[in-house]
């Protein structure tokens, strides 16, 4: 839903350019129909970002012709603003698959190849499969990734702004000090700073001391003490587009190996970025970071891929990982985030979001420090 200054709902027009491109991709892939059902996939194509939760909601697309939408009655008003002309509504208490069955009949989908969002809830998929037992359901992640992989100028502008908002949060944390604060208190500073600057915080990980050796540590009430390494990973959303950044600092004076590990991760981060250019296989970017860490003797402690795509979703293709031979192209956006995690001791990760350009890449985030920052308590 989009409102003007007076609060009046304005049209969420279907993006015909994107729909046309999707239809071309579906035709080339031999997919007879694609059912978009997540807020991101529906919103990207039509402006309808409502979360269906447990109620069957989808927008169906074919290689040719106009789309159709199935929506519950409580979403009917919003759905009408998508300008999808074929809107089929069901009410609470009705069986939504009856509405789906009518679409199947009208579109001749009984033995069709049907693509669905990789994130389609199992309850939705099982119900559709039961209603359409002779059809072949396939994940449409590859087709959706192909559609969304190149960001246009407006998308890139939104991501730059979201990244800058996230950058400002780091300055606030540095200025506040850390000794005696809890991980949750530091996370609160990250959140409040992003909110104050117009971003909608999406997540934050604050991991101190040994917690930093867990890449997806759940921010806790652990108190940061002098000498702790602190890994902070956070981001926000602006105009539907995401930011994501990681910085590692020390609370007071850090041990010598912490400085060494930080320098290795920084070198790996920059080595990966130096490899980015149009046509570079994604795995080559991963390899550049991994080789630096392996040569320093910490290879077994780099336990995840070097990066992930980002856009409307915080994680989307391309995956910057061994085995992904797909070349990166101008307009693709992804993270570069090598890390080293020493169990029971500390972790270090450095992450920037980058966009592939004609001559290499653009970093949306400010450059990380070459040396470990030691925050005075």
C-alpha cells in the first residue's frame, strides 16, 4: 500500500517491464506458470508487499498473457491496487483451493510445469499439489534470481542510502564506548541510530569475546569486558531495499593475535574485492579471500562463504562460494564478508556491500579500518 501526504491510498501499479522480462525467462525455462507468494516476489512485480501469513495468497504469471491473483477477502482492497485485472477472492471459512481450482481450469494447468517461490510455505505447496496432482511443481529460485539479479538505477540508489544509514550507526557505537555495556545495549544503539536516520532496522548481531566465534550468535545480555573482541553485524531497510555490514573492534587493548587475525581478515576482504569485475566467476572471488586466510594458517577457521547477494531480500543470489561458476555482471550487488572464528576465544569478520561496475566494483559502505580499532572504555 502506498499513501500520499494526505494518507490516500495510491495505485500500486504492476511493473510491466519486470513482468515482460519474467515472461521471457519463464518461456526460456519451459515453465508454464509461476506462482509468486512472498511479499518480496509479489511486491517486486506488482507493488503488493502484504505478508499472506497463513492465508493462501499468490499472483500467477504465464509466459504469455495477463497475470491472475488469488487473495483472501481481507486483502481485497489492497489487491485491487496492484492493477492485476484477474483477481479471485476467497473468504475465511471458504476453501481457498476451490478458487485455485478455477484458475487451473481456466489456464489449463492440470499437467503443467509450475514454478513456485523457494520460500513458499509448505502448507501452501502441499495444498496446491493435492489440488493439482498431475502437475510438476518446481522451485523457481533460478528464474526469480535471473529476473532480480541486475539492479536498476533506482534500486542502487536505495541501497546506497540504506548502507549509509547503517554506516552512521557504527560511529555512534564507537563514540559510546563498550566496557560494561551488554551486547543487547550495543545492539540497541545500532537500532536507534538507524531508526533516527530513517532506516527500518532488520537485524543486529553483537557478539563479544568467545561469542564472536559463533557467526550467527544470538545477541545476549553478556557484558562486554576490557580486552574483548566485539563482532557487530547489522542492517536496515530503506524503500524496501536492504543494507548489511559487519565490523569487528576491541574493547580496550586486544591481545596480539587478535590484531594479527584482524589484519588477515582485512587482507582477505580486500583481496576478494580486487577480484571483482564483470565476468569473474563468483567462486574466484571466494577463492581470493580464502587463499589469504589459508596462507596465514587459519583456513579451518573460515567456516562460511565469502558473500551473499542482497537487494529486496537480505540474502539472495549470487552466492560468493566455491562451486558457483556463474560470472558476476554489472549491477549485481553482494556482500564481501570473510571471517576467522577461533572457538572459545574470539571471532573477526569484516563485511561491506558492493555493486559490480564496468571497471570493477563500488562499495556502498565506508571502508573498514586497516587496523583493529581499540575502543576506549
